[in-house]
């Protein structure tokens, strides 16, 4: 049995080396290299800006003030305004 196991390990030495490397390859590194971290950060910022714009709409602030404050277009603000009304 020992000789068989040794033969199997020897035959798969390269695969075992790759597995060892993969263990060191963290999820965080994968996310960063794939560009997902930046994408998720941007999505979070966009959601935050929309949340602020909705709060401003609920307080009755003028669309132009919201546009200047958030950088959203008037069309985007009007879409948010419709979302609130639903």
C-alpha cells in the first residue's frame, strides 16, 4: 500500500504543487485582480448617492440643488422621484 501511495503522489507531484499555490491565493486577491473590488466600491457609492438624493427629494429640495449636490442628471433624479412615489 505504501508503494502504491508513493507512486500516486509522485505521478501527481505537479498537481499537488499547484494545489499548494491555490491555497495561498486568497479570495481577496482574486476579487482585487478580477477588478471586482473597484466595481463593488463604485456600485456602493452609486447607491449611497441615490440614497442621499432620495432623502433630499423627501425633504422637498429643488431638483437643481439635488443635481448640483449629487452630480446626478435631472433624468436620474426624476427616476428616483418616481421610485419614491411608487
